[in-house]
């Protein structure tokens, strides 16, 4: 099933920590299930019931851009391709996990970061979902974006991160509160309330 190539018997659903000590293939599986598949499944459940002028904010990361730059030129072109479908993206995310488990992900052009690769997926998924909303619900004024809250002091980032939770909430809240009638941003990666080039 292309929607769920991940093992269902995961014990640590919230361990999306790139520096984990588990084998890389296990990190990739757990992190992909949480960050990418979790976002996908939530959106599949919620997007059909959105009211007009709704706002959707998927939490990605600036690490997605850095990780994209570490992909092979072929993968970079694929992830930047505006015609990439959701199904194709899901297959790619599954291929990354399989390559990570086999230990040859870098040889196949993937970056050596499970967290970063999942956030590439979230960023690209957000672009695809925004395009679908534009095509299927024209005139409804729904805006969907991915954002980076920044390096926020959380259990994952630790006490040395540069932003407190209130600062980390600024960009997600900004996107969630875009006024009725706004046309953009839509399908973008936004960091510090600024659209980032992908």
C-alpha cells in the first residue's frame, strides 16, 4: 500500500530526533511515520471538511531546505517539480525509508538525515495539497502552507535553542490568522513570516 509502507509496530511514535542512537533505518522509519505520514493522514481526514476561508499550517522546518540541498541533483529536481503528485511523493518517502534500512540511502542520492528528509516531504506535500485545494475548491479562499517555527526550546531541541515557545508560535499563528480575502502565501514554506525560496 503506497500510503503506508511503514511498519505498524512502532514503539516510539514521537521520537523525531535526528541525533538518536538507534540504527539509522529505525530512525528513518519512526521519524517518517510521525512527521510525514502523520501530517498526510491528518490532512486527509480534515481537508475535506474545511470551511471556506480556512487556514492550514503544516509544521515543517528550515532543515528541509538544507536537506534538499544535500540531495542528488535528480532528487532536487523531482522535489522542485510542481507536477509531482501526492502518490509519487509518498512512494519517494517510502523509498527513502527502505534505502535507509538497507544502508545505501546516501548512495541513492538521499541526505544523511531522517528528520530533514521527512521535512522535505512535509514541505512538498504542503505545496501539492495547496494545488489540489486551488483546483478542487476554487473561490473558497482556503490557504495552506508549511512553516518553520524556528529553533525553539523544546524537549527535542533542548535548552540552548534560540527561541522560546511564544516566539516559535509567531509564524504558525501569522499563517493561521491570514485575513479573509488573502490570496497568498499559499503552498509555500514560510519562516519568520517570510516566504522561502524552494
